[in-house]
């Protein structure tokens, strides 16, 4: 079943290629959505796809990119919309 997760990641997640690594992993998993830096230092992302794959991506966010240090991940599961054609980085 398809689902959507809205995720906020905090810690050392900006300036460490977190967005690029997130996009790479999401594309590898076949997810759609986006990721962006927030002014408060967190990273925000939306993932859409098969439920188990979205869960796998959220687990990846808890580990993060090689140079990041994830302190907290807040996840809101939402209804699948299917509004994205691919996965991108927002600026």
C-alpha cells in the first residue's frame, strides 16, 4: 500500500551533503518527493511510495549521511497523494 511520510531531521544535517545523500537514497529506492534545508538548521523531507520502502527511507534518515550526526527524526505519516513525478532537492 502506498503512503507518504513528512519528516523533520535535526542534528548536524546541514553542510554535510545530507540533502544530496537523501536524494540519492530516495532515487535508489524508487521514491518520489523532496528534501530541503530549513532556516532553523533542520532538514525537511516528504517521501511517497510503497509503505515498506518509505519506512526504509525513514530508517535511513535516522542514520543519515556519512558526515551527519542525526539527533532526532520527527515523522508524520500522511495519506498518499501521488503529486510528485520524481525526487528532488528544494532550495
